[in-house]
């Protein structure tokens, strides 16, 4: 036997043994580490010894396997992985040469080149994918041997030409390469958890391609050896070496995992394996928490700029991915991968055919005189030659020399009148005004793509050759000095306008789409705003008008190019490789704003559809957010590279980002200093006008949307009822099962335990084999496959695979009439319970609905049949009474949806659905067909989508989730730069609470929301409106005639329904002056901390008249740009004796009350507390429920809270100061003691020995 084969078998056996020992030892170690000391104290020693024994085993196995790991086969595999990317250029060049000799292999060489380029763009580091490409490369390298064969048509010893031998095989290989690249692309997109839980199925796919490429390599080798007439034995020896390497790779494959995957593998292994974890909801949640965040160096990402998604959404997305089988994921990815393949193929073809020459370009024949001979542009050639530069030059030196060259040329042409031509035409002399010393950095950025500070000859040639056709170099330079800045501002304004239109549309979007639209804006707006707000304005406004006409043709052409590329991928960016294909080469800042603009423009069309009668798919806007996030990932990578280069050049990165690309990246990369609520309260947001449809026609949904729309009509089953060829040709027992079936499944004693399932069963190749695709009423897709076996009784066995989430195993028998199948079912690997029955029948759904559960047939068949008949007859009579039956059916459907809604919180609150309600659901499900149940679930989905609650708010005091109304504290939110929310309980809302880095006080101003808000977009403008509304309300209430109680506690609120006489009879103290609130504020102002930088006093958060008068002009300006509420500014508030009334009930309002801060074109809208409670319960036609209101609470007589807070702050500051002083004193004393000890030791050298003798004597 061949020694190499023995070595491969020994290697395989040793690795298997090592892996087994390591797993067992690891399990023992984890058992020892996970034990609770309180319960296993007596076993600690045993576990420790066991773990130590495991470690010893691992060490011994490792020492025995070490020689095998260092064998030649393993070294070859490791070297192949390490050197793959370095070896690819040489291999591709050699294959191109061979393809020119033998054109029939171009199909495989072209496919190989395309997939390698796509893999390089993906920029991940997955070793499994690299192993596949190494095998692919080794296979293609065999074809390089064709260069020794000069003629395709020359026959070999057996009379067969090499083309005839290989042409068919080469075409199949090209298809295999493409399929493999698609599998790698689909795998790379999967979540890390999915890669772990479904690693076995993906590994099987990868190993299949490794084996396939090895077989193709052997086939190529054998064909070449036979053609040149070598002995069969020589060919076989080469093939055996391929087999040895293949065995080693297959054994090693499962160990090629990243450290992040190893962590997850450990958890999965200790929790029962992948199948058990996929069925365990809590285990999946734990895996999500264990998963490391995406690797990024963005300061914004690292510091929480990108908020984490909703955990429920993450879990649902994970379960959806786990539901798909590997085959389904690969097939679904093929369409998008085909687009990538075609675009990359076209891009490579364009590169090979690129022969565009610009006027003034030199023809480079040979390079003898120096590096300048490699420069294409004649002007730069002259400069480089005259300056005697080598391969690169400092960017600043180059720009200054270029400027001097042009100005000198102009000067010489002006002095010489003999008609001598210059390098600057008269049409381009305007561009010289934009080539100044101040523009050197802009030119350097345009030329220096890698921002290294040096300009190379390659960069010069790339810059000059990339200019538009017909443009001079001078005009191209002017574009980058001033024109590009104008273009950036142009796109900034368009992006701002698009986002403003989206926000104006949001309140009136269909309820079913509202939550999805809000989440889109919540995820997108803040990051985009950081780009648009950090961009510097053009210094000279006239430049916009002067320069835009000169450069607009190029800008519009680039926009069309990007739009066409995005349309190729349906505006769906699924990775860095796709983004690179869309943009092409170049600095990413050139494409950032155009890309964002085009994406937002398309997304606005989706918003317009959402506003009308279209209900979009759950993932429609989610995928669009993901596309924008891939753009942000590219920004992260670019900023990280720039920061490293700036540090390498000993620059301060933060200062460099202030000017680089006109400040485009500054706020995004250093977001901790920008975009805060406090800062945005001083910004002028564009006015949000009420959105109107206008005259624009709606786009066709199929032209814009990625997914089919969700309609109220039932979707047809994906498995058509039409007979297939296998159905028509089927014979034997399987022909009896072909057709439509309805099914009920019991669950834990409930009949039915699930809504009715309907399927159409088809025949499959193989004796008795059948299959069916079931779409359950819930929307789950399930594949059923099984077999029938004849005999005394026809037996039925099948599996129902719900995409990996669960798999049922069914066993049953045909009834004698051949119209029903009854049996038992259980999860795969488990035994069925006593009442885990199923029934498949051809009977109509209304007949199956009347059927008693199988256990009743088993107990007393005659009684069960009698009940069956009576139930069906009773329901049939009801159906004949049409109106009564229809009304009962509608009521039953409504009740079922209500119970389903209530049961959504079953996991969180086990008592939410009672046992009687479960029985009621069981009865309704039994009466519904599959289509009727599916309609109820569709209604449930629409109701849930229309819900206003966003699961991202919680009370800052009691930490309970907030659904519906919530109170947001202005002062705390501004200080913490996030939404600080409270529930309606006075113990939370009106109590002193430590929140984030501040303290919430009862006197803080609270804005009440009944809708979700985009924190850094909505809160700043609404807080400004709330502050102004409170100031106006204070003035209005101060001069009104109403009486009000003077109390010290805001919880002691008067009864708004009581008359003034009753209040007087109650003996309360009243005052006709409502201005004591401001007096209290003045009294409390002595503390110095009664007001903060938000402009709100701590007394109820309202301003005094003096403070309001000094800021009224700013408030009017702010409101004019923040939602169009400036029309009812401070000037509209009159000092009138009229009592303010509630806009809903017209009763005179008294504190505490609320003021709407979003009603337009009217004076302040007051709402009393009682009417506000009505709005909590549901919508009202008297005031929009979703409008934000600010609470105007009861004034306090004294500023005790303010003074107490100020005193507490001063005491804490004093204690910290004293503690610091004491620490310093102690440290000084310690130094003195140390010096004293040192002196004593120096003066008494024998002290140590004497002390030792004294200690010895005492002992």
C-alpha cells in the first residue's frame, strides 16, 4: 500500500481521536466550572481531579498528534490557505495565456476570474471559504499544462483531440465554479448563530464542492496524461496523491472555525446540540446575547451611536433564517448572485477594452530616461521631468508646482504675441481662479487616493485618465477644488428635503405601515443627519450659481451610472462586494452623498405607497435599512483607514477630520460631541409642512418594492393543485393518496391543538414516495415527505419539516374507505404522547370540523360516530339560515382574533389566557377551515402592525415597559441626551429619582407622548415648543379670573368638577392671582440651582415672565422652523381676564392641565386632566390623540425642592473636596514615615540581626 495513503489514514484516525478526547475533557471541565459550590462542595475534589485528568489526556493526545499535524500533507494545506491571495495574480495571468492558445477553456477561466474578484471584494476571513477557493485554484492550475500543447485539433495516441477530451468537462466546471461561489456568498451573509447551528449542513455543502473540485482535478490530470501518451500507472500515482490531500482536508474542515464561533459552539454543545437549541426559545435569546457585536472601529458604533435593534425583532429574524433550509437559502441567493456575477463580468470586460485617450495624453513607448516617462498627461510629464521627481512626491509640493506651471504658462503666452499655443485654452482660463494656495489640500485629496501624503505616478495617471471625455486637466482640477464642494452641498440639500418629506408623511401613513416607517426613520435619520450637518457651506454663495452649470453634466452622468447600478441590484445592497460593484473604484467620499440620496429617493416612493392602499411586507423597509447600514460600514472602514494614516503622519486625527472632504466625516466619526438634544434645540430644523399628495402619480408597486404586498385577500398556496408528471404516472398504493387533504393535529389533550392544515399531496420518484408543501394558517411553510407501504393495512409514515424549527414524525394507517388516515405524531427523536393524534382526510373542511377527537373513537366508536353525525347535522342546519350563520361566523372570527391578540403575551404572562378561553379557541379552531383561520391570522397581523406601541420604552423609576402613553422629562432628557421616560404612576412620575447621570425632581417639566418619537429629531423641537407653551400658559393663567388653591404638594389636586362655592365651603385657601407660581420660582432662585441650561426653572419647568421676555424672539424663530408653530408664538398670548377652557369639554381648565404643543394655526390648546384620561383610552374627534402635550402642574409655594437640591450639591462638593484634601495629607504623611524608616535603617545597620536574635530567643 502507498505510504502516503497510510499517512493520510493515520492522520484521519489521530485527529478523530484527538477531537473526541478534547470534547470529553472540555465537557468535564465545564461541568467542574459550572457547578454551584453550595450544592457540590463535597464533589469539588473529585471534579477537580477529573478535570485535571482531562487536561492531561488533552496534553498527551496533542503530543501524539503533533507529528501528524506537522506532516507534509497538513503543511501543504496550511500553506495553500496562507498563500492563496498572493498566488492568485500569477495563476490568472498563466491561465489567460493558455486561454489565448486554447479558447475553449475561456469559459472556465472567465468564471474563475469573476468569482475570485467577487471574493476579494467580500473582504471576510472565513477559512472554510478560503479552503474551497484553494481547491478551485489547484483544479484550475492543472489547465496551465495545456500551454505545452500548441494545437487543439492534434489528436492524441488514441485519436482524440484535447478539445474533444476537455470541452464538455470545462463547461461543466464553469457551472460548478459559479454554483460554488453562490454557496459561499449565501453562507457569508448568514448570521454567526445560523452558521453555528446549521454548521453540519453547510459543511456538507462545502465538502461536496471540495470533493467535486478534486474529482475535476483528477479528470483534467488524467485527460492530459492520456493525451501526451504517459503511462496509466504514472497518472494513477498522481491521482492517489490528490486523494490523500482530499482526505486530510475533509477531516480538517470541521475544525476551521473562528474564535467567536468556538464560543457559540461551546454553549450549543452544553445545551443539547443544535437541534435542541433551535427548539429552545430561551437558548436562542442567550445565544443572541453571547454573540459578539459586529467588528467595527467606528467611534460612533463603539459608543452606541447605532442603537441595538429590538430583541424581539432580532429573535424573529434569527428564527426566520433558521426556518430556511440550506438548499432554500442557496436557491434564494442565486438571483442576486447572478446579478453580481454579470456586473463583475461586465466590469472586467470594460477594463480590458478601456482604450480611451484624452487630448494631450502621451504615447508611452519605453521607459529609459526616468520615472517621468511613465506619466501619460503631457503637462504633468513636463512638471515631473523638470522637478526631477522620482516615483512619488509630497502632495503639497506637487500642487504648488502644478499651480506655478499653469500661471507661468499663462504669463509667457501673454508676453509672446506670435500666436504660440499654451497648455491653457482661453475657454479654461476661468478655472485658474480656483487654483490657489488655499486649494492645495483639496487638490491633494483628489490625487492622493490613499491619503498617504504622497502622490505616486500611478495615482497621477489614474486621476488624469478618470476625467470626463472632453474635459481639460485644468477644468478637472477646478472641479475638485470648488466644484465638488458645490456638488456635496447640492446633495445635502436634496437629502434634507427627502427626509423632511418622509417625516411630514409619517403621521398620515396607513396604520398597518406606521410602525415599519417609524423604525426606518429611527434607524436612518440620525446617521444621515450627522453627514449633512457636518458638511461645510460653500464660502462664496455665488459659486453655486456660477459653477453648477459647468459641472452639472458630469454630476448627472455619475448619478445615472449609480442609479443604473443600484437598479441592477434592485436597490438592495447585501455586502461590501455588492457596494464595491455599484460604486466602482475611487475614494468612498465621492459616492457617499449621491448613494444616500438615490436610496432615500427610492425609499420615499415606498413611503408614498405606504401612505395609500398598499400594506408592505415586514422586511420591505428592514432590507432598505440594511442597505444603508452597509454604506455606513464602508464609511467606518474609510474613516478608520484615514485615522490610522493621520496618526502615522503625526497629525491630530480629530483636527484633520474637520477639514478633510469639507468636514463630511467629522460629526459622524466623532459623534459624541455632536447631535445631542441640547445642541439640536438651538438648530434650525427645516419646517415640517403637512404632507400633500400633489400631482405626482404613484409608482407601480412591482417597480419599487422588493417583496409582494400584503393584502386582505388570502394568498394562494405555493403548492399548486395541478397534477404533475409523476402524479399521472404513479401506480400502486401511492396513487390513492394523490390529491387535496385536510388535517387536524391534537396537542396536550386539545382537539384540535392547531388550526386546520390543508395540503395537496404529490407522488415522488420511488416506490410509495410522496411529498407536499404546506403553508399553515399562521404563515409557516412546512415540507411533508413520506412513504406508503401496502399489505394487510396500508401504513403511512412521513415527516413534516418546519424549516429546522421543529420536525414532526407521523405514523398512521389508511382507513378502509381510503379517504382518511389516522395515527400518532411526535417531535423527531421523541415518543408520541397518549393524546398526540392526527387525522388526514379527503372530507370537506366542514365535515372534518364536526369530527370528535380520535381518543373518543378509541373509547366508544359508536358513540363517537353518533356525535359526529349530530354535530354535522346541527351545523348544516345553521348554514341554511344564511343571515344568522353569517352573523355568528363574523362574531366568531372577531372573537378568535381577540383571543389570539390576548395570547400574544402568553410567554410573558401565563395567566393572560384562561383555561376556559383556551377551550373557546379550541372550539373556534375546530369550526374554521384552513382558509378561514388564515384570514384570522392575516387580520391579527394587520392589527398588530397597526398598534402604536414600540417596545423600546421603559419607566426610569420602576423599570416597567411602557406601552401607550408615557411622560418624558425635559430636563433629564437634555442632561442625559436620551429619552428619560416615566409611567403615569405618581410614585414614578412625581418622585425624586436617580436617572442616568442626573436626578429627576417632581418639579421637572414633563411632555406626554402617545406615539413613538425619533429621539434626536422629535425631542429637540418639541422641547422648545413645550418650554414656550409653558411660559405662555403661565402668563395666561396668571391673568385669568379663575381661583386656584395654594398648596405645597402637587398631588393634592382640586376636583375639577366642583364649583367655586363648594371649594370655599371646604375651607381651602384660595387666591384670585395665579401668579404665585412665578413668585415661588423667584423665591427658590436664591439657591442658584433652581434653573438649568435648558431655560426652564425647576418650579414646574416653566419660565418666569422675565426669562420668557428675553427669549421670546428666539422662540418665535425656533418655532418657525420647527413644525410651523411660529404663528402662535409669544405675541399671540394676550394678558386677558378670560379663563382658558378645555378644547374638548369647554370647561374652564385648572392646574394640573395639559397644553398641546403640536396644534397649528390656533392659540394655545388647553386640555383638562379628565379629557386627557379619555385620550389615553382611545381616539377622539375633538383633538388628535397622537399630539404631544406638556403638563402644566400645580405651582408650589416655596422653593424647598430647589434649595434642597442645591444644598445637597454643595454638601457633596464640600465632602469631595475634604476627602481629596485628607487623601493628600495621608499620602504626604506616608511619604514622611517611609523616609523616617529609611533613615532609621541607615543609622542602625545591625538592627536587623538584633531583631532576629530577639525573635529567636522568644521562640
